[in-house]
């Protein structure tokens, strides 16, 4: 507690006024961004407020996946699932359903749709060029589910040298657990990136990343543990997970045309070990004890083609085409615990499968004018989804259908115009019409403006709307038996919402060669018709999903950064207020705002004599409150009380040393120095994977790592 308080006070003293930015090393003002742009644009000229995390920053953090990268950003809370190992990004208090995750401008397939609820641990950080983040509703540019914001992960496509080879090996403890020889504990990561420039016009690249996480026992005692009292201590708090990701790409660029094709393959295996055992009678009066373990397998293929060219002498065209397929399978295992062997294995069974055809195209630069330009675009996706009856359906559906097979086709047109009436003033209004064979037509609007207030500062104002389509389980769940009556609702309509924000940025340089950046920002978000599980009957108890809740949030934030020579320092602070009008059909919650604070900071210093880099990253997430439903007894219709989510701090430290003219690098460090594992959370009930009914697992404690990196 003392360490956390001292860290927080230090950051507060150093920051008197900031603008909300990522707290990693800030980019120079000429860095180019593509998210929300007609064509690649200098970041200081972008009409949107775009936050950028560069490849160098990612390397300095020694992270293993995108979830760890984004967890340093203000107002992005990564929510991990200790059972599946998945992690989603919450922006402005909204869960992963409301954030659009893109890889090279393409929304990525997952179990329940496209782009949102995406597992950020399933992205290889070693081939990332940069990550671009735009917070706020981006429905005009990016369509469904881009309500809280957009995270665009840009991968490496071109290289300066003829041959580029990068190989790395990273070993980490998982809490205190580690085993180098048997690989029975810890995290073991290997990666290889290769780029070959065949000519000035043609480049091919390939990479592979293997991330072997051996699980975290915590209060559990591993899969070999056996206790006849059936104490429930077998297994892991964080399940073992083995992830392999590979990419291959080819890029051709000549004159005004660029063609880029990439294929991505992912294979993941998660091992679940049942904490309880059952008696299995044997012949001769003998017996043994078995556990019902289960392995989960995910395979994913993404094929992507990007075409950038000119139509005629002026019109720019940027087109993306993608075919994606993801399949998840499970395999039941009967494990003899005291004798430590597998008695039987069921055949693998597919319980989720998604197949997507996607395309997005944009046409711009129609007019020969420096003052006005406009863009016309289209977007379409055809998603074919399958869910096995074991996922969220039972065989007793009225239509007799156990498994769920559905196809949803969405098509949209959008148009926007960028007008620069004065050198210091730019406007961009936009509108999108989205059509669907499942849902009613959706209209989204946006209006952004940029004011150059001086050579050193500018102001951006943004208004945008977006919608969220219902998930598969909200539409098609059917679990009706002696103990349950939970039914999906195929008549749900999309949620709708909007956000408005203002951002002020200031940059200057002092006579002492200090480069300083500061600013302020504020955002407001309103979401209506939120989908929630509600009680439609008390006796017998029945649930369904309805568009019934409302959500509002207010954000004020700021940042400050300073750089001179080999030293850089960045820090930020924000306060987020959340108002939720929750409704069960029988009772409604209060809708007052509840606020919490976040603070983050990063400091990097390179020792000139040896080029040794020291990097420190800190983030504090303050205590927050949300309304939650409680029941006094079985006959109670429920009432809302204000639940509590505890505060926590994260502190990471890395030191890296290059050798042999930067061809070889050794990095050492420690993550989660304050040894955070779980926090108190009375806003949600515990389950088999939470530490308790009022605790939420966040991390697996303090860990140490070593990384060896080789560049050719």
C-alpha cells in the first residue's frame, strides 16, 4: 500500500495538466496514421484524435500479446478470463462487445461475430508495426459494434534492407512458478520473422510465434493433485494454453498501385482440469477416482487482399477483401487421477464455427481542390455461424432444432466530405446507411472538426453515432429444463448510441532541447436500448433478453510528455463517470453517475556509453462502483445495490542491452511488481473460475522474464 501511494503521489506531483494520450513513448509529429483517414496522413494533420503505439514501444515493454500492450493505455481496461485465457478491451466502461478490433483495417472473425469480443491474446506482437486507437463512436467509418472505439493493429509489410531476419526467445515465470527443463511451469515464447525484398517493387514476409503458457496454480495444486476428500484443489486458477500463430504475405508496389496479400493461421489448445473427482468402481471391490477434464482447440484461417490504386488520373481507391474461418472444438477426457493416466477420450466435437466473407472499399479525391474532398465507400459481410447445442441450446427447442445454424448478411454505404474553408479550420460530416437481412436499417452520423489555434496547438471536436448488433447467445440461447428457463430473443433490435468529444493538444520545444507535449480532453457517451437478460416470470422463474437498459459515461483526461536526448517521460490522468439505468422487468436501478480515477506513467532512459535502455511503466486503476442485482430469497423479484470494484496498481520494469552493433539484444525485467492477483468485486457473482463470490482474478502475480533477440 505504501509503494502504491508513493507512486501515485509522485505521478500526481509531476502532472498538473495533461491531455489523454497513450502513456508510452510519444511519436514525433510526422508519424503517419491510416485509421479514419482518406489516405495515410501525418498524425498532427489527422482530423481524428489517433493514439499510436509503435513497434519500438512494444519491444521496450517486452510484452507477449496485444492485451498486455493496451493495458498500459488510459481508459482501456483489459478484462481477462482466467479459465479460457481470453482478454477483451473495455473502453470508456463498455465491454469488448462495443469495441471494433481490426488487423490491417480488417475486422477479425471470432466465435460470435466480426471484430468485437475479440481475444487480444491471439495476436502476435512481433510482426506489429504500430497500433492505432481512436476512442468514441466510429459507426460511419467502421460500422457495427464500433461504439466505444476502434483498435487498428497495423502489421509490418515492407523493409528497407534486402534480407531481414529477427529471432527471439523469451522465458517468463508465472508468479513464482517456472521450470526451464521440463517446461512444466512458466511461459515459453519463441518467434521468427523473415522479410525478403526481391526487388524495389516486391517484398515477401513470413513469421511464426509460439506462446506456451503452462498455467497458474494459485490456490490450486495442479492436475496431478489427488485428495480423497474431494477438496476441489486440483487443477489451475489460470488454465494452460498453447498458442501458435503464423503469417505469410506478399506485397507489390509500383507507381500508384499497391497489392498486398496475407494469410494468417492460428492454432490454440487450452487444457481444463476438473477440480473435483468422482469414484469409479472397479472389479474385485476396488475403486479409483476420475476427473472429467476437457481440452479446447481453436483453428483460424484469415485470407486478406488489399488493393490501393488510382482510377484514372485522380480518384483514389482502397479496397479490402477477406475470407475468414474459425472453428472451436472440445474433447472430453476421463482422467484417472491417483494413477495418472487417461482412461478414455471422446472424439473432438465442434461447438462453434464461423465463416465470413468480407469486403470494404473506399473512393476519394474526386475533386481537384485543396479545400474540399469527399469519400464514398461500401462495406459488406456475410457471416455464417454454427453453435452446437451444448453451447447455449437444448434439444427441447419448440422447432426441434438443437444445433443453431444461421447466416447473416449486412451491407452498408457511407459517404463523408472533408472541407477546409480556412487554413486553420477543417470539417468532416459523414453518414452511413446499413442494411441487413436480419435487422432493421441503421443510420449513423458523424461530424468532426479541427481548429489550428496556433503553430503549437490545435483543437479537435468529434461527434459520432454507432450501433451494436446482438450476439449469437442473445439471439438464440435456449436452455429450458427442470432448473433453467433462459431463452434468446430473435426479435432483438440493435443497440444505438453516440459520443461527443473535444481534444486540445499542445507541442513545443525549449531552448534546452526539451520537446514537450500537453493537452486536455473530454468525452460523453450515451447508449440506448442495451440488451440485458431480464425476468419475465417469477413463478416459474423465466428469463429472456430484451432491449431495456441505458448507459452513459463522462470522461475527462489529460497527459504530459517530455523528451530530451536519451530520456523521455510520459504521464496521464483521467476520471470516468458511469451511469447505468438497469431494468429486470420488475425493478429499476438508480441512474446517478459513479466516478473512478486512472493514472499512468512511463519513463525511458538510454545510457549513452553502453546504449542500455531502462524502461518503467506504471498504471493505477481507482476504486469504482456499479449497480448490481441482489436477491433476498427465491421469491424476491430482486433489488439493485451499489457494488464495489477495488483499486489496483501495475508496475513493470525492463532493462535491455544491445550487442554487436545492435544485432543481438538481451532484455531482463519484472512485471506486476506489486504482485496483484485479484481484487474485490461485489458487482458480479463468483463462479468456478473466480477466486470467490466477491473476488475477481486479474493477473497471476509478479513474474520475471528474460528475452534474447537476434537481428540480421
